[in-house]
C-alpha cells in the first residue's frame, strides 16, 4: 500500500459515528480517519466500545427497502448510542 503523506489530524474531544450499508463500506470510510492518525473502530456487534475517536458501523442494509433501511439505521443508533454516547 502506498504511503499517504497527510498531515496528522488535530486532536479533538469530538467523536464521529459513521453509518454504512455493509461491512466493506464501514471499513472503507473508517480507514480515511485512521490514515490521518485518528483511532477508528468497526465493531462486528454492539458491545463495550473501544477507546476510539471514530466508530463505523454496518447496517447490512444494501438489499433492503427504504423503510427497512430507516429502521436499521434507527436501531443502530439506539444500540450503539446507548453504549458509546451515554
């Protein structure tokens, strides 16, 4: 993999919650934050979150209908939000 010569990200107390429609998308989004020096995580299930600045989750919703997608996103925020953002 070629080295990215990006300046390091400025430290920030804020966090980022990424929502993707599949695991590949969650990883593809999180890697850009990690390349800038931020700790990024892509959990496979809701659990005690790691010390991380960026949390990317997959809703596994690519083949679903729009109402089903909205329900998955809402459920994801409820599951991860209660654990990660008390």
